[in-house]
């Protein structure tokens, strides 16, 4: 009887493995990730621009709920 009760539970949510490699949550609940435009065609970009693009960026508020859901974070 006990095994029937255990089997009725919903399965656990799995963390999206691609998202956990690309994004990190800050202590305040914001999402940090990489800047776009950093992998190729770098010759025409200034050194100052490339330096600033190399630093982590905060992801926009519009994308944050979707990424948090993929990471399995609570609101």
C-alpha cells in the first residue's frame, strides 16, 4: 500500500543543463550571464568594448523569470 502512495507523486523538476552552464543567480535573485557579440568578428571592436563585453552582464528583467524556471529557483 505504501508504494502506491509514493508512486502517485509528481516527478521532480530537473534543472536545464544548458542553463546551469550559462547563468548564475546573484544573492539578490538577479540573473548573471555572458554578454552577446563576444565570440567572433572581434577585429573591428575596440579594446575598450571587448573588455567591457568580457565582464558578466545582468540579464534583462523580461528574460529573468524564464531563466529562473529553467534553473529551478524559487521566486
